[in-house]
C-alpha cells in the first residue's frame, strides 16, 4: 500500500513560509537546498515531509510565476515502483519526468500526472524526515 509522505508547496519567500510552519505547527527544518532546478526548505513532523519550493529566474518547475503560492505536487512512498507505474497508467495517469540525481537536497523520484494533470511523485524511499547533519552528530556522540 502506498503512503502519502510528501507535500511540496511553491512559495514566493522560502524563509517567510518556513518560519510560519515552524512557529505555528512546530515542524522541524531538516534540509535546505539550492540547485539548478530551484531552491527548497524541507520541514517535517517526523512522518510527513513538507517541502517549500522557490524557483528564482523561472528555473525548474515554476507554476504560475514567481509570486504564486500553492500546492506544487505530492509524493507517495511505494513498495514497488514498476508495479505502481503500471497501475498509474492503467488508471489513466501518465509518466511526467524523472528527477535528476546528484543535486543537493533533491530526492531522485519519478513524477507522474494523474488523470486530471495533477503532478505527484512515487519513490521506493521516504523523503527526508530528520536533520541528517544532526543525526550524524548524535551518532558520533554515541560512539
């Protein structure tokens, strides 16, 4: 069974949006990234990953211009990406794109569009839920 674990919002101001979700919902900032396809701040409650996206200079997957804010896409963790891809296509969805590997903070998931054109990711891995730098420090302290 697939599990919803990722929501991505496009926002015009990453820091302003991140501070809002940190202050109001006590989400933890787990990662920040600048890449050739756009910039991101990732937050988590330990189960769900909320990624805030900003695309300066029209980079990447910007929707409706740089000042627009709204749902960009969502992501599901699946047990078998190939079997899920077949179910997507059988239900009227379609492959959209494969995210490139190697960009900092970018999970290499596969993007599809549902039968209404809404973009979503599938991946056999979870999205970042903890601050990996903090986790590395904690592990070193225990050694």
